[in-house]
């Protein structure tokens, strides 16, 4: 059943976006997982408009605190798709599972997206080339590039006219996907072009296989959450030295353009 699917998503380490989707099916609702610093970690909503209503706390939105041993770890917010509310026992069970998963998966500190984006852009443009500087700035943002890293590029091409700030939505979805499967991934908005949105990420990885899994997760999440878009994801090979990430970025860009 749906509760077994939620348990399975947690046990398999599928990541918070997949866990949120499974919780949404259990509750027959659009859901959002929010940490205690009010950072939105995952949203499962049928549309951008539904997500906006959910996050703005509009009519029909309900919420419970998520706790682990009486310690608050975040909030579950939901908006029902049907008239029948979830039962108290089911809601308590889902809240307990989500609280434990949130506590397990959240990083000690979420770096600001702006600072992370500035660093990724400077790194790929070779504005920072000193190995010590790169390691220090990456560490400040919660990324350890010492065991290896690579570059991923995701592009979303709208198949029809889009309303609202759809580029920001692409960036948000990409960020959630990568942070769930690749702790320390740093994301930046890529080159601005009118017909597409682009995200670029430096991803810590100790093997080419792990980097490949991050690329697959990014592609899967963008396709799942952005049904009105054509999605392409490209990646570089693994580099052992973070100084080589600018070259890796060029490689990923060449693959994206092929």
C-alpha cells in the first residue's frame, strides 16, 4: 500500500523529494517538508500554482510540527486533494516517519544559495585557481571536494508558454534533488538564455559511478517535477583535483551542446 511505499522510500535512501511524493500519496495531499530554519527541503505538488498555495499558507493548508524525542526538526505542511482528511493515527505515523528522515538527512547547516552560486560561477570561470582557496571556500559552504568531484549541467526547455518565475522553480527543484543524493553539492544558475533555464553544479564524489548516480537523480527529478519541459542533463568526468573543475565545467558544457 501507500504507507509501505513511504517506508520503502525512506529505507532505500531515495531522498527527501521522493519521500515527500510518497507522503503525498499516503495523505492524498500536496505536501511540503520544511526544516526548522524555514528552508523548504522538498515539495510534492501537482503544479507550480499548487506549490505556491501550499508554501504561502493559503486556504486549506494545514501543518504539524515534526519532532524527534520532543526536539523540533521541521514542519510538514499539506493541502488536501480530496474532502476526506487523513485520520489522526495515520497523520501521526507519517509525521513520525518524516521527522526521523528529516533529522537523519538534513545537513548541519544549509549554505545560502546566493553564496554557493557565486562560488560555483567563480570556480568555473577560473576566478579562483589557488587550491587552498578553493578548499577553504568549499568547506565554508559545506562541501568537501578532497575525494574528487565533477560538474553537472541541467537544462529545462519549456514546451509551452510558462507563467510566473519558472526559472527559479527549475533551480529550486534541481537544488532539492542534488542535495538529497549528493551532500555538499553546490548549485548555480547557468547562462541566461530566453528559451531555457540552466543549472550548473559542482558535486563532491569519490567515484565516477557516484557522480553518474547524481546525474541520474537530477534528470529524474527535473522530469518528474517539470512535466511541461524538455530536460537534458550532462556531466563531466570525475576530477581528483578541484583546481580542474573549470576544465570539468567546460567538458560538461560541450556534452550539453552536442
